[in-house]
C-alpha cells in the first residue's frame, strides 16, 4: 500500500518547507508566550481594548486568565490555524497536481506501482509533515512555558488542544489533497485547495466578529474546532474533533478513488 | 501470439480529434512502427496502452491483461519513453535513474551503466539544466534499464543528434534480436526502415494502412533536386520529358520511379551545378505509396 522510495522522496522534497514553517511557529510561540503576565495583564489585552472587533475576528479573546487560555486565544485562534493550512496547500499541490501538470507523474504511474499506492504514499507524506508540525508546536509550547513560567501550563489539556488542531488541519489538508487529485493543472488545484479553506476561515472571522453575523458559524467547518471547549472538557468539542477526523479520512479516501480512476493526459 | 492487442479503441475529444475504432495487434518479437502526422492520435493510443487513459469504447491489452485495469502488473515488463519527457527537475540525472530503479524495485543496476556508456551520458548535472538531447538520453536509459520484454516508444529519438540516433537504432536492433516486442512511433524514415518489421499509419484517429516495411521500400519513389547554372537551362530541362514535380528559379525537382539512367543521360547534356536527394518523411513515402488517398 505504500512505496517507501516514493515516501522518502516526498519527505526529502518537503522538509525544507517544514523547517521554514517550524521556524515561523517558533518565533510566534516565543514572542507571544513571553507577553503573558498573570498579574498585570498583557500588552495584548491593551490591543483587545483598543480594537475589540478585530481581535475577536482572529479569535484573540481569552476565556480566562490561565496560561493555557492565553495560548489558546493568541496562538490557536489564528497562527496555528493559518500556518499549517498554508503548509498543506503548498505540499498537497506539490505531491500530486504539480507532477501531473509538469508531466513527471508519467514515471510514477508507468511503473509496477498501483495508482492507489502512489496516492496513498503521497497522502502519508502530507500527513507526516502536518503531524510533525503540530507535534513540534506542542513540544515547543511546553518547553517555552516550562522555561518562562514553570508549572503554569496544564500539559494534558494543552496536548488535547493540539490534538484538536491536528484534526482540523488534517481535514483542511484533505480538502487540499482532494483538489490536487481532481485537477490536472497546478493553478486550479491551488485555487480550489487554498480557496475553500480560506473562504471557510473568512466566514469564521465574520462569525467571530459580530452579534448579527454569529449565525455564519454554521456555514464553516472551523466551528467544529472549539479550543475553549476542548480546554473546558466539553463533550461537544470532542465530538467536533471526531467529526473533523472522520471528515479528513473521508476526504483522503475520496482522493484515492478519484486519482485511481481518472484519465491522465501525461 | 499477439503481445499487444488493440480492439476497437475509441476516444472522442470532439472536432474530429481522438482515436476512432482503432484495431491492430503486435506479435511477439515484432518491431512495429507507428506513424502519422501530428495530432493524428499516436500519443492518445500510446496513453491508452500505458493505462493512463480509460478507453471510451474498446480495449487494449498486453500479455492478455487489460491495460487499464491491470496496469500495475503489466508495467512490470514494459519500458516506456514518453513523447514529452519530464523528470523530477531538482534531481540530477543519476539520482533520478537510481530513484526510478528503487521505485520500480529493479534488481540490478548493471544494465543502467551499460546504457549510460552506450549513449555517452554522464548524468551528474541537475535535470533542469540539461539540454533536450541529454534529457532524451536519460529517458532512453530509464526505459531500457530494467530490461523489459515490451517497449512502448513515443518518438524516442527526438532531440538526439544523428550519431546518437544511430546508436539508438543499434540498440533497437539488439533488442529486436533478443526477441523484444516493440511499438515505436517515429518521423524518420531511415529509423523505421532499419528497425521495423511492419508499419501502421494513422490519420485523424483512424488506421489507414498497415504494411510490411519491405513492401513500402519497394514502392518508394525517389526525388532529386537538380540545380542548373541559370533559369533558361532550367526551363529547357523541364521539357525533356522527365517526371517533374516542381521548378523554382534554376532548380528542378524530378521524380524517378525506377529508371535513374534516363535522368543521368539528360543531366549530361545540361550545365548541372548540383544534385541532391532531399530527406523524405515517412508520411510522404506513404502518401506516394497510397496515391494520396490517405
């Protein structure tokens, strides 16, 4: 079901991108966690007072004064949503659609390797990258917190929060990957793979912003990821995670079917 | 026994493009030339044989296995040179070849070295920086290095210089002697003449003729371009009763069916400055053979 040579090749092709995203996350984590100050409130709260709508749109409204709520609001409302999403868009396109577009897919299918094995292997590459990125963020968050504020972070709930973000990101990468399998040209694969999650994210931002627009939250899958709910241990938040995970599996399964059955003009 | 069989293959792209009810078969150990003008449907047919496209109607099979359904098992014994070659640009030629060998789980790399030597290819540079000819050589090595019993070659010598084209013909002759079954599309008459047993020509997606190369050669008419000193003598030359194809200024194109002596006799009486036999494309030879009905 998996071709190890192709898997290795895929990892070699994506580790540089992975490194760049890890560096960006490291920078944000270090800066934002250092702004946390339980006694006198953080500089970020000043922003929230100055422009409440804007901060609400990007989810930067902590539910409590705890460190984990602070991180959830300032890192898991925007940064941990958008950066892994961009990673998925880039890598998903590179793994399938770009090979079809350039014609190098020829050599992958003109070999005694089933098409389903090719797609499944490429899917593993994407998921490995995403898993590594979220794992890196988890370890990074714990390490930075333990250095700056020893004992302040609830590590179990923080790990659960990251599991939640992983479910969401797998779902998003499923959309990107499906687009990559459906379209024969990179430009269309990227348009759909980036356009659909970006649109969903904009709807989420609108829903966050105002009273009247709140009903929009039913029109975006981002609602299924509820960081405050996960931290508070709400059953609905875990259900959301499960739905995202099942959705991700369905999207990847569909990708494999689509690619195995489609005509390749290469 | 037929190794490659195409039965009623149809794919309609609209506006007369595609392939329509195409049927032919290639026997074991046969080298089969596949010819036709650009856009005739050669590459579309080859993509079906390779299992990239699903036939709308009809079927293709290799070793009795369906090219679409059993593509992966068929590919074990198939070597392929695509019409448009594209590799992984960021690899060097040798990285790509060893990647491919591992990807295909090819047992030995001995044959790869032999092929690299044969084509004087030292693929240490990045593929993106390679010339068309270099890429074509990498493509040839990639197609032959796992020693397949069936070869599907889509214009395999495009971009190669005459010396390397010749090396390629020698390689095909060797493979032919080893009993390989080969389907090859080409534009170069000499290449097909030297290698193929049989030739098929396809036009507008339909098979218009299949014949042996020997029959084709026997029917070939030769063209000569005679250049004379001036236009006056060219005008007089035309009236000598030869089969004249065209006249332009002081050069005359003569068609010779079988009697070259007649032409030589006439030429002796004229101030001829040059004589040349222009390269004839396979399509032209076919057109003459079938009286322009193709």
